[in-house]
C-alpha cells in the first residue's frame, strides 16, 4: 500500500513534467512574447489614416494615440520594473500578454478615438510588464554557446512581430471586409497562443518570494557610462521608429497619392523586415562595434528621411526604410548586448526596465513633438526638425563611445 501510495503522486508529477517545455522551449516562448509586444505596437500603424479619415483626426491626435503606449510604459516601469526579479519572468510575462489580449478586444470594438487611447494604454502596460521580463528570460534560457545570440534573437523577434503586423494589417484592411476588425482578431488569437506557451514553460518563481513593493528600475554601481551608451543607442532606434510608425503611413499616402492599405503595409514592412534580416548577422558583432555602426548609419537614414519628406519621393522613403532598418538593428542589438554584458543577473530585470523606461520616454516625446509640428507647420517641416534633433542624439552616442574608449585605455 505504501508503494502504491507513493507511486501515484510520482506518476502525476512525471505526467505534468512531460507536458512542460524545457529550457529551450522557455527561450522560444519568451521570443514569442517579444514578437507579440511589437505586433501589438505596430498593428494600428497602417490603420491610422483610416481612423483619421473616418473620425477626422489631426496628425497630433494620431501621434498622441501612438504615444499613449509609451506613456503607459513610463508609468508601469517605475512601479513594476523589478517585478520579474522578485516573482519570476514567467508570471510577469503572463500578466503582460493578458493585458495585450484585452487591448485587442478594445481595438476590435472601437467606435471612437477614446477606445484607441484606452487600448494603447493597455498595450503599453502589457509591454511594460512583458518586455523586460521576456528579454531577461531570453538571456537566462539561452542555450547557445554565444552569449550575444540572445540579444540578436530579441531584435529578430521584435522585427518579425512588427513586420507581420504591418504587412498583414495592410492586406486585411485593403482586401477584407471590416478593415478595422480583423487585424485585432489575429492579435487576440496570437495572445492566447502565447499565454498557452508560457503556461507550459518551466515555473521560474523564486523559492523565497519577497514582499512586493513598488521599486523604481535601477542600475548597479559602476556601469553608469556604459548604461548611458546602451540606453541612448536603443533610444535612437526607438525615436526614429516613432516617426516611422506614427506618421509613416501618412507620409506614404501623401507621397504616393494612394489610399491602398496593402501598399502602405508592404512599404512599412520593408523596414521591419530589414531589421530582422540584419539581426541574423549580428550575433558575432561586439556590442560597441554594433552601437557605433548603428549611430553612423542612423545619420545616413535621417538624411534620407528629410530628403524624402522634402521631395515627396516614395523612392527616397523606401531608401529610408532600408537604411533605417539596418541602423535600427545595429543600434538596438548593440545596446541590449552591452547591457547584457555589464548588468548582473540579480539586477538584470530592473536594469533592462530602466533602459526601456528612458527609451520609451524619448520615443513618446519624439512622437508627440513631431505630431504637433506636423499639425502646426506641415509634415515636411516636422520631419526636418526631427531629423536635426536625432542627428544630435546620434552624435551624443558617438561622443560617449569615444569617452568610454579613452577611459578604458587609461585604465589599462
């Protein structure tokens, strides 16, 4: 009887274990969460001109809707940025994805712009919970011998999610009935699938749970300069992306004189696809080299962006998409790679959350600023001023890299 009594629980435990994903499965589940976060962020981008036409929205209103996502992140990250360090990556990712699923429902039933603001708030809150914990999970469950593989996969995952969201949203809006519905139905289905994958992932809840209290994201001592370089590099990518995702569809519509949503989605998807394709080759590139190349290529892409806006050229816009995508991939991957290298595992979730907090704050400011300028003085003027501002940010990254290199030589 004793043998039977102990065998049954053992068999039940073995059965539960068989249905659990291993470390490799947890890695890919985290990658799927990052893809989903960017899918949710990019899903409305192709549809903004449709919303603007149906509800008579100005560029400022559109960019404020876009920036609500970032503003929600700015609120969530200081409160919950270290949550995954205390309760495990998996539980926090589950909460984040659940909020993204709720946002998809709100977007699907939206009848006026207030639904968009609330939906973007839920998306931002979900991303605030999911991104830092998913990035940390990628690093901690990396089964590759190359430690930089996790950073590259983070870039590839986000680029894949964004590319598919832009292209699919455009195609559905152009060829399917109810263009403002089906993109969010797909997002809801993907959210449910991601929740299922996370539910099967290993439970990484710490053995000793700490009493939770709001704790601002922070960075360990001794990494301030490298943190600044990494954060500004990621911020540079995000700020260019803010212009692209909030007003890119309007730029295409104005330049190409077309309302074809499929064409808009395809052109926007070129940049996101370029990000992912470039990231495939970055796993062996040192973070400092990647950051330097990213900042330099961003300068080229900003020139193309300003020229495209001034000339009203779709060809120049496509060039911006390609060069901007390559620059984004180098800058984002390099920034994450540098943080992964210098942040201790104990504080990694909090450090990543602080990086995302600063990056999204700058992205929100860029989006709202460009939207206000476009409403007041026209799209071309707004893009030109943004290009000059981001040129200064690119230069700041390069200067800080020179300072860090000099400090390293002096230390030797």
